C-alpha cells in the first residue's frame, strides 16, 4: 500500500531515475559511521598549532599564554600497565630477539607491539572493556563480528582475538533481539501417520455463521476421512453439545465404520500396496521439506526469546514500530508439549497469550543478562523524567576531606543495572 501511494504521487512527474552506488553515497556513510567520536579511534597527534606559530614567526610584546590540549585514550595506559604485571608478557620480553618472535617489537618505553598493533595481555576485564567500547558504547552501532574484528585488529592484538570477538557478539542481548537470523528455519516436518483403514482416522471442522434454515440448522459439520480424503457434510445447530455430536456421528457414520479390513480380505494385498506407496510419498515429501530446515531442540529450564510478527506483536505483546525488536523475552521453558512445541513461563501482563509456541518461533538465549530493566514499568512524568529510588548498596569506602572522614556508598538505583551504580 505504501508503494502504491507513492506511485500515485509521482506518476504526474517526469522523472529520470539514475543509479547511485553505495560507495559514492559518502554523506550517508559519514553520518552513520562517526568513527571520530569513538574513544578507541583517538590517536595522539603532533602539536600542529605550535608548529604553525613557529613557522610564521609571530611575536608580541605582550605576555601570551598558549595551552595545547592533547586527548589520549585511557585504555592505552591501562594496557601498558597490564603488560608490566602480566607474566606472559615478561616471557615474550626475554625472547624478543628470537627469530620465531620477530613479529614482536619493543618501543622506547618498553611497550610490546605485534606488527604495529598494541599487545593486550590476558586480562579478561581489560579485554571486555575494549570489546564493550567497540560494540556497545554510545558511538558504536552493535557491529557484527567481522566488522568489529576488522576495526580492532588495526590497533590491538591478542591470541584468539577473532574467536573472542565472535563469541562476545553472539552473546550480546541487543543483537540477539534485533538482528535477523541467517540460518535455516528451525522446523522439521512432522508428517501424520498413514491411517491403516478408512474411518480409522478422521478430521472434523465446522462451518458456522450460516443463515438459519427452516429446521433450525445454522452450521455444517464437515467430516473428512484421512485415507481417502472423502468429505461428508452434516447440518447441525450451534447449540449442540458433545453428546449430541457423538449420537449424530453414530447415526450417520456408524454403519460405515463396521465394515473394516477384516471383512474385505480380497483387497488386503491392494491395501498393503497403497500403504507402502503412501509412506514412500510421505517420506519423499519430508526429505524435500527438511533440506531447507534445521533441527532445533530445547531443554526444560532453558531461557529463550520469542519471535513476534508485526501484527501479532502490536496486538498481543505491545511491540510496535519499525525499529522494534524482532524478539521479546526472556522466557523460561517449563514443559515440552510435543516434538516441536514448548510451553513458556509468561509474565502476568501476557496472561491473555497462549503459552505454547512452535519451535520456529523460539531462539535460544546464549547469555542471560545479569540485570534486565523492564522499561514498560517505568512511570514517565510529563517533564520526561522518572523517579529513582535506591534498592541496594554494593560497596562502601571512606575518604578524608579537610581533616574529617566521609563515608561513600556505591548505590544501585531502581530501573538501573549494577554497572550503572553511582557513589553517593
């Protein structure tokens, strides 16, 4: 519909459409990739202002104070400090002259480099800080593992760097909810068993909302034999109960059910042949279907995300907007309801939603977030602010100021995680 409206708008104009390649669209790329704002991208530069002043030989009798502000990343200083404390770095320093370690070099300050890249020691907290800055900071865009590795490998190096970056990105909570999967759909075909004889297995359906007849019938009961696919239509009323339907079934269909395979011995071989052909055709169709599918199995107690379609997401889960996450959750699996169905533990505000879902709608959570804030429960005031209350004291320390000791507490506030705690 949107394309049709645009077509109605521009059909009266004489347009010439020219292809504009993506690499030439530098304006959009520059706005979406502001790498100059990233802390990791900061590099020390020469004192350009002082050099220009010396070049023009500017002099004055008045006293002039000139200050040059140089911004340097603190991550680099932390890496240099960690190198001095790491035993593995000391081992590399001792064998720096070995031909096998020709890729490693030392600068004048004793900092270890690998092919012009700063070597990061085996400090997991420091590595996580680098990965957080390159992936989840305010000036990054939750890059994929390949793009993130290409950016970091220009400045840093450590063993198994690409594997750690891929593992970090795969466990990002935002990426798991928002980014699309490039895997085969997680659903294997579950064909129904071939009935051994007609009337052994049937399908029923109801056609309702029809005009009422003179005898009071307003619905049609459809009975289909799965083996022969023949349909039988019986007029019924919407006021009928299960007992009435059972009596009606015996009266209309009961006589036909009595003629089973035992009374048709002359057709036994033909029936067996039909069964083999049906199973062979069913197996062939299953193989065609499963070629583009992948098996996916969960265990009771696993945490999963739930995929919601655009329309169902608006009406059932309150998720709306073009930039809304593809998945909602987390939810815990409480029971397996069949080979490809699972029962989830839904929160109270989703009590109206049926809690059994097909496996194709579920996505396994690789890392459970330590603290998940439900933004829907935050009460926003008219001035776009919200009330914060302390919920936990994480740490305590004392500081001496002007001859007296002052206690400081690290407080976790409501609607915030432990990483956002502040000292008060």
